[in-house]
């Protein structure tokens, strides 16, 4: 049993029944849809990531609602939310926190950075240099931060939702593969359709709907929902199928999916099963989630291919047994 399955009083946390966990996701999804128009599938992908104890990277052009989506998810759950605006002059200590000398007590006092929150929005993460980006590596993988030799645990639950600007390449820094691999999913929102954009304009003509958005779930419900996801049955044939998909990408790309990516796919598929009201994973869950979990981890052999191409080919060619 992991620490994340234990309540603050030391007692074992009870998972939500599958139907209650599915209802929780539906409540949050409907709440977010009051703000975000025309991205129902993306909302589901974000909620899968949060339930599966993962982190999310949103990449797109400016102004399509990346930050608003992250804020809406955070406001729909009654938990602590912090935003970090990544800039070229941002320092690692601005993210993790730092020790400050207190002249009254004559001792150093740790002042926590914004990473000590349940949901951390890293806005335009690729505008900061690699040294600052790396401040999130330990936090995302181990849910802890080490500052001046002292290690501190982060909040439970803890999720990073980062946005990335894919224009102005001369003014941004490429994320290292070690960090990209720590994001469970990478999504693109795209432009809304004409009807969706018209509806969005109607909603935002006065006060923005996010200002009146109220939480529809508690932090404890989210923790228990995560426990539900962790308890979802994963049969041996399904595990073997995930391994075969990952091996296909390694054999047919310059850089294939890492074991961390395989674990991320399994967890995402477990969350997808819960959202569909099931306590077990089926191959359809694996295929659905592979399309957002695998591509950003793959470096194709040729410039004409993309990670999505390799993923689709893997799904077409690897048999389901």
C-alpha cells in the first residue's frame, strides 16, 4: 500500500465504487464544459490524466483556451491551485521555494514555492531556460522537492498541467526528453468550429463564466477516485498487449516509448475504464489512450513521419490476443 492510499490520520483510504467515481468525472466534466466550449474530448483527456496520477502538456498556438482549460479543471475541484508564469528570467527557486534567513529567529526558514499545491499550472513552460524547466523533474516523478539537501513531500493529489507555445521558436526553449516523458499526455486543442466560437462569444460577452465557476468535487473525493483507478483489474493479455505496442514503437522508430510510457498507458486505460463504468481494462481502452500517451515520446526514423503515425501503425499491426 502506497502513502497516497493512506489518509492523514494513518487509516487506509477507501476507494470510491466505480459508479460513484464515474459520476464524479461526469460532474467535473459538465462543470468545465460551462466554461470550455467544443473541447469535450480534451476535457475527458485532462480528467483521465488527473485520475491516473499523471501530468499533462497542452501545446498549441496562443489564445485557444489552454490556460482556461487548466484553470477550469482546478476550480471544479476544491483544492489548492497555483500558477507559474514561465519566463526567461524565472529561477528554479521561484518554482520550488527557497530558504530565507529570519533575522528575528536567527534561523533559515523555508518558503514554499508554487509547486506546493494540488494543481500547478506551468504557463508557457518552454519560455523558461532548461535549468528552470528541470526544477519540475523531481516533483513530477517522485512527488517531492529537494532544496538545499532537505527533501519535502508535495501535496496529495499533485498534478502539473503545463502549456507550451508552439510558435515563435526563436523565443522558446525545447523541453528535454526527460521532462517530456514525465507528461502522461500531450494534447492540442485546435481552433473551435464556427458554431462553437459563436457560442463562446455569447458566454463571454459579459463576465467570464470562470469567475462564477464553483467546485463540484472535494479533494478527498479525488483522492478516493484515484484509488478506484488504481484498483481497476488489468489482465495478463492486456498487459502483454501494452508491452507489444511499446516494443513495436522501439523497433520502428529512432526513439520508442519508454517503460515509463507503458506504465502511463496502463494507468490512463484504468482511468478510462472507470469513466466508462467498468472495473477492468479492455483493449479498446488501451487503443484509445495510446493515441495521446505514446506520440510525444516517439522520435520517428524519418522526417515525414510523426509520433502519431508510428502509434497508429502500431495499433493497426499489433494483434489483440
